[in-house]
């Protein structure tokens, strides 16, 4: 955090948790690695909270969607 930037604390709060701009979660809840063939909800960080942006048919498709963002934005994590 830059001590000379008066908005540094604000910018820090707007970063996504764990620097994950995209995440996926099972539609029925539970751990993400369980039931890999079930649909996932896809969510993106909008600067304040995660917003649903679509669904994926399974865990592999959801991971590919998240990794697509990571390859376009170096330095981010999925």
C-alpha cells in the first residue's frame, strides 16, 4: 500500500478476496471438488461483491472459465 496515495486503503478494499476475480460454486452448495459432474454457478467480482454471471455444466467447464480470465490477466489467481 502506497502511503502517499490518499485512496490506497479504498483501492485495497475493492480488491477481490484472495485476489480471485472469478469463482465458481456448486449450484446445490457444498465443496467445489465434490460431485464434479453437477452444474456450477459462475461469479465475477464487481469491485464490491461477487455477482452471478452464468452457469457451467460441470467442474471442468467452470475451471476452464476461471482459467480463461487468469490467462488474460497475468498476476491474478483462480
